[in-house]
C-alpha cells in the first residue's frame, strides 16, 4: 500500500488523457495496451494480460502541436495493478522524449 505522501506527490504532477495504443515489451511478455492517462513521471495502461510486476519498455505515440505523431520511449516499473489497469512509474527520460511528453501533458492536461 502506498503512503499518503507518495500518493499526493504522485498526483501533484499534471496528468493528461491519451486513449491511444502503446507497445510494451516486458521481461516475460510483450503486447499493446491503451494509455488511459500519463504524466511526466507515470502512465496508466489498460488491457488484458498486462505485466503485474517488473519493468517494461514503452513506445508511446504522442501527437505534437501540428498533429504529427511522435514516439516517446520510456522504461517503466509496475507500481500497482487492479483488474485490467496497471499504473507504472517511469525512469528518467532522455531529454527529447521528456520534452515531447511534457509538451503533450501541458497542452492537453491543462
């Protein structure tokens, strides 16, 4: 169970809905899942058969300001799972991917 301070810290970051499919590659499985929402530090995925623990590599399609889809690549660790939803925390992103993600979240989530 997460402490109250960790939950409030996690929620301090703006989140934005996405609703697109992302590819994931885990230690023991791979597939695709729908991105429910995301922030600069985390993502919520929905789908059947998602990893319940460990790390996954993600390739998240983010539309830029001109409508062109750019990929944001991230390594993320499973924090929690409930039914077909999994919450993940992302490792620090490469600058180009962080800027893409930050731009999307601030445009859409604001």
